C-alpha cells in the first residue's frame, strides 16, 4: 500500500510599514531521523532579496538562517513537500537486554552524552503527587511507557505513562505563546499538544529516562473503512503543526510518544525539530523592528498518488480497463501466431519412462 500526499504550509506576516527584520531562524524542514519518507521538499521565502544559510543545530535538526538586507512590509514562508504515507509499525525495534525491564540504568558513557535530555525542572506539588502514584515495581519497559489494555479494553491506571496522561489531560487549542508549566497543565487537567508533550518529557526525566521535546507536522488521513470498535478517526484528511515527546531507549534509540493520542508516533508524525527545551524548537523565530502585524497561517494536505490496497481495491472502471488491455494483448498474440508455454522443474519423473515428452 502506498499513499503519497502533498503538504502545503504557508506562514505570512504583514507589517503596517516597511521595517527591518533581524536574522530569522526557520525550522520547517523534516528532521534527519524522520521515519516517514519525504520525496520532495521546497522552501520559498518573501522578500525574494535575502541570504539563506542551511545549517544543523547541536541536535542535528535542519534549520535555515535568513538575513534580509532591505526593509520590508511582508515576511512570507511557504513549505511544500511530498511524503510517502506507507504504514509504519511503531513497535519495529528491539531493546538492549539490560533495558527490557524498568527500572534500568543507562550505560555510564551513554549517560554523559544524553545529559542535556535528563535536565530536571524543580518539582511542584502536583507533579510530585502524580509521580508518587506511579507503580515503581519491575515491569516491561514498553508497557510502562506506552500502556497496556486489560480485558474489556480497560487501561490499567498504574501503568502506561503515555496512555494515562492522555486519559487524564483534555486537549485544547491554545493560541497563547510558550508552554504551560507542568503544575499548570496538571492543575487545569488540560493543555495544548506542546503542553502535554513537555509534561510527558518532565515525567519521564524524573523517572530516570532521557527525553526530548519534538515539534513537527501531523498528517491524518481518513480511513478507508470505519473501525469495528474505538474512535472513527478524522472525517477528512488534514494536517497541522503538532508537538509530542521522544524518549531514548537503549537498543531502539529515540522513540516518539504522543500524549495527545496516548500512542506511539507513526507515519503521520513528521518531526521538524527535537530539542532538550521547547524554546529551541519554535518553527520560526527572530527579532524585528517594533510594528503592528497581521498574521496568517494556512495548511493543506492533498493525496497525489494512491495504489490499490485490500481496504480500497481496484474500482470496477479500473478492472474494466485492465481486462480491455488483456484482451487486446490476447488478440495480438493470436494474430501473430505466438505460441506460449509455461513450464518448470518437474517434481516427478517416471522411473521407467525418463525420456517421455511430458518430462522433457
């Protein structure tokens, strides 16, 4: 099965007068570790008169540094990419034997490398209480982090950090800049994707894991068939900027966890920047002269190629076309007196008639 989609993302700032723009940092190119294949990518910037340097930050994320020599009343960034949405198995990894069960300790040499991703914020009373309720007994690491369903579809409230956080935190669209503190998210029992993503990062770090904040694109496509149970999913294809968490597990590397859905990340998650702190993962940042600004943001996703699959096979019209081509070929073969035979290595040869034509 293959579905290729074209993602269009445009961000526009209009100023009330021509102003000076300081250097602008754009983090809108898929990160090197994205598991979703990106077949093509383009970045267009207005004003056209600018200098661009493509760089990588200390974590290896792609970023573009833009410098504008002239004043402007318009700053526009447009991203177009084509992604292959072939299904990814999020459990396609192995853990080192020493990390298969939690609690475990990182190797000392590795612990030094991942130190920035274990930096802690001071514990508040809400987060302290949440962590105190976590079952600390030895258990399978992946069950402990993601969650496991018991009979009847019920989730054990003492395991599965990601599933538990999804169940206890409502999702909201929050237009205010920045990330809520962990205490605020827990007190309100709701937050945006970046709020719960950062909360999960802190929960994992306080439990000894290395974790980082992830910002990226989320693409969700309408399912070919409605599921027999559980939520139906999106009613139309859509894309948006999203945030989640990644945890480092020995043997597997960085594994994406989405507390908004309570699941591991999949082919619909395309990371743009993964960093120790949310502040260094902003899609666009930079200084500018003081001015009034109008902000516009538009995102679309369009299917550009689909192959037939079990849940969406050939249509009757496609089958009719295939049969018509086959009949035309059959006619050509007959007209040119082409004789076709099919054979293979025999599985039986008569012991008393080895030279028979049927075996030769």
